[in-house]
């Protein structure tokens, strides 16, 4: 396929999206572990075709930290990251009401609520996770 593209003067990255997605996942901060990958695939699609591997990693990390913002510190997820993304933009993380590593002496499930806000609209959003 890459030979066909070259012969027809069609520019396209010869590295498949999946290997680039894996490279992004390998460099992500822990607080984004398990995040749904559509946003990251869109990031890969928007990259310049002539980007180097070193440039690729740095560019992706810069874009991740520009997009996944938080007020004081990132969420400490009870489970995998469930960072809400609205219209292709991750919301701003405000705070959470508990920690995953605290001991709960209750017959009820351990629940943590994560609070986000859409900086463009001012609409707040909550994510609940249960142990």
C-alpha cells in the first residue's frame, strides 16, 4: 500500500494509527490511564505528515497538557479515567470529593464524585465512580 501511495504521489504516514496510539498511551500521565481513545486518534490524524518520532512524542504531550486541564491537581481516579469530552474538548477538572485509597467502614459502595466544568459554556459536569 505504501508503495502505491508513493507511486501516485500521495502523502500519507506509513506508520499505522494503532502503533502511534500505542506510543501516545505509553507516554500519558497516570491520571489519563484508560481514557477512551477517540480524542487521541483525532490528535494523531491532525499531526503533520513529516513529524519525527521525537517530535511526535513532544507534540502529543504538549497537546495533552493543553487539553486535559485541571485547577490545582489532576483527578485521582478510583477506576480508569473517565474525563468528559464535549464537542471534542476535554472539560476542566475542578475537584473530587474523596480519595481512592481511603478506608470506608460502610456496607455501601465507596463512591467518589469528580467535578468538571465546560469553560466555554460554564456548564458543570459530574462523574461518579464506585468501588
